[in-house]
């Protein structure tokens, strides 16, 4: 059986496509020249499996989506208290390029706006690190989050540096206020380089899920940052990551996220999934139009809002029993079924050879099944039936509606396996 998760992503991507709405980031010459019709979406599970749909291999620059990860590196290298002495964590309610400073302290409001991100950049590496040393630390850190070596797009970097007048002004402002000690031009050069790394939606999903796991990249198994650092970054993403649309985003989407003017959005849902979307046309906030729409649909359809409560670390498949005489495979499931746990079940079902044979799902130890998991399990049963399997169901708690397997048949009702 082929897992239906890629089909779900493709369905959502197609439903959210609306070519022509929004505009490219034409204030950066290189970004104004990109293909406006590119559109891709990716999801990475907590154990490192990546699903994609659309132009998943298309590369684009990470831009402001670098901010949470460089913030994580600064927290790792200097400690949370030291970073808080330079950059606050209060939502500004302002656009990304506004000069948002605490009136009393002169500190940037948060590390997700440009003036805060420039300050944060100077806190990566040990005190006194040179420009080149800091750039190397950031290159290694971003690559560790992505699980592969990332490279800078030199043309985009040079294009942005030629138009970085406002960022230079902000760097000079925080230098004049004693918030940063580095040369302002050096800080802007380094910050611009960090925004020019090339990524794909696959990279965004892996980077996001590394935060969602508490700092461990599930693809490489490398611990990139500590769990407290990952928690701090996710909290700031939740409140500040989407700038002056952060409140609306959190209430409607409910996934800690960060956008970039290249057209990417990444989202990290703790304990469940990392998501990445890329579509270059932007709305008035500087967020991808189709990307926002895709996240709204994913959150709604798959019940991924942060305030949903049925999250568990219990293995979804308690055991699998194969009866050689009857050819029956019985999958005993357990715990609450969410998108994350149902995806584990689908992956185990995908290992079954094509029919004939009987496959029974035993839900006697399942405590709940949310909408997304219900849809996924029913679709898996339909696909198994289409491949020639007899499908059985042991569901004493009636967690699933009586499924139609697509050919007018119903699954064989069985008692819970002992």
C-alpha cells in the first residue's frame, strides 16, 4: 500500500493555488526575477520521514527564515540570559523592517524583526569572534539544522547588500545605543549572508522539525541545540515570527512559524511535525499568499493547531501479529490517533505485500481518533481493499464510522484480538 500522505499534500497544494494574487519582493532585484509560479509543500515527521508535493527541489534563499535558527545558535553560544540582555522577546506589532526598540532600554523588541535579528547575529559564536569566524559558525549551524551542507547564493547576497540602507541605519542605531559592540557594516554584511543561504521546502521542513523535536535533527540524529533553547525559539516564533500578522496567525493557524520574503514559510509543531511551503508571491505583510493559505488548510484539515491537546509519545502500533495459516495480519493500535500517530500506522501498513491476505486493524486500545487520523485510517483501509486484501476491523469503542472500502463492501467486523 502506498501511504496517502503525499496525496494529501498535493491535494492541499492544488486547492490553495491561486496564481496571480500577491506580488514578488521587487525591492530586491534578484528576488524580483524568480519564477512566480513555483509552489511546493513539505512535511517532516518526528522520526525524519519527509513528504513533498509540487516543486520540492526548487531552491530559494532562506531570508528571514534564518532568524529563528541564528537566534537558537546565539542562545546556544551565549546563554538565554545573556541574549535577553541585548534582545527582548516582546511582540512588536510592527512590520519586519520597523525600528522597534524598547524606549527605556534601547533593546530591540524581539529577534524576529530585522533590528533584533541584526543584533542577534552579533551574538553567535564566542565573545570577540571575527566576522569570518561568526559566518563559519552560522554556516555550520544552519547546515546542521537542515541535515545537509547549505551554500550561499552570491548573486542574491550582493543584490541585497546594494540595497541594505535601512538595515545599515538600524545597525548604526543599536551600535550608537551600546546594544552591539561590532562594526555596524560588519553586522549587516553577516546578517545579509545568513539570509542568502539556498534551501528547498524539504530543508525547511527538516529545520522546523529539528525545533519540534527539542533540538535533535531526526534525519541525521545530531543534537543541534538543547531542548530549552528549542523551546525558547518556538515560543518566540509563536508570538513574533509572523510580524504584524502574528496574532491573527496564532489564532487561525496555531503553528509556531517564520516567513521569508523569498516566499517561504516554515512551521514547527512541537511533538508532531515540521512543515515548509514555498510560493514567491507575497501579501502586504511580506508573507507568501499561497503559503499562508496552505498553512491555514493544513492546520484545519489535519488538526495541527498548537492548542489542540491530544499529543502523545506512545508508539501508535502496539504490536503486529501474522497468522501463517490464515494469512491474516493484525495491527494492534494504541493511544490517541492524531496526524503524527496515524502516519506511523500508515507507514507500517505500507510495508504489507500486495494481496491476497487479510489485514485487521484492532482499535481496542485506541483512546481517541481525531478528524485527520480518521481520514487517514479510512483511506488506508480503502487502499488495502483495492490492492486485493480482505480488511478487518476490531473497533469496540466505535472510534471509526463504518467505512466504505470503495467498491461497495464493508470491512469484516472482528472482536478485539487478545
